[in-house]
C-alpha cells in the first residue's frame, strides 16, 4: 500500500476508533499500515503533525455544503456540524482541544463563522473572540459527552446535602444539575453565546 497523507489519516482514525487517543502514535499508525515508522514520520513530521492532519480530516466537512444565508441560522448549522463531526470520532473533541491548526478546512470554518458574526454587527475583535468562546464551549461540552460518564444522581445529592450549598441544593436548581440532555444543552449554550433572538 502506498503511504500518503490520506492513507495515514485513514489508519490514524482506525487507531483512534479502536484504541482511543492515548494509543494514537506514529508507530501505531505505521503498524496499522504495515510499514516502517519513518514512512509515517516523513509525511507528518511528528505526533503534533499527525494530530493536525486528523483535526483537518475531522473538521473537513463542517464548513462544506449549503449554509443558510441568515447569519444566526448559518452559525447554528456550522457549529452543529462541527459538534456532529467531533462526536462521530472517538475522542474527537479531546484530539482537537489545544491544537492550533492552520489547515484549509480549519481556516474555512473559522472564516465562515467569523464572517457571519461580523454580518451580525460584531466588530472584528468581538467576532474573533466570540468565535473562540463558542469553539471552547463546543469542545468542552463534547469532551464531557464523549467521556460516557453520566451524572451520578445519588452521589451528587449526597454531596449537595453534605455542605452549605443553598443555591445548588434547592430542588428547582439541583434537578437541572442532573440533566444530561446534551442536545438541549448545546442548543441553549450556543443561543446564549450568540445572543440569538427567540
């Protein structure tokens, strides 16, 4: 099999899906391809290069295709697509967290998001910073969702009862602390950050 950046990305995604982010190394990808370690290194340089290649692959479809002309709707579609792309890959959000990539897919997504924010009247600084804020929100929520650790209701109730947490322990509040509907939380958080109209 010819070793290319595409075949490396395919093999890396297979390692990620089968064994998780901790197992994703250049050597593991080379083993998956049945080639020498240096064959992979020649194409991606190092582990950082491998992660950036995968980030581009994962983000790739998020800004493609038809996107609505109305800016709020466009942002909702863009960020929804990114969340779904992250969820489609084991540890997808953790992989991208902390990376600073300048690949064409990443830049196209940022350009579409920031452009929509500017259309909504944000000045350039606020458009960029709000783009970052939404990105961090989406990553954090998706990391939590991909951790597969549902809220332990009994443990949380016991912890709230053990100390002076009047705001948290109030029934009208604690119910929402135990909610695990990530789709609803995503929609609420995105609309709140964007200050979207009802």
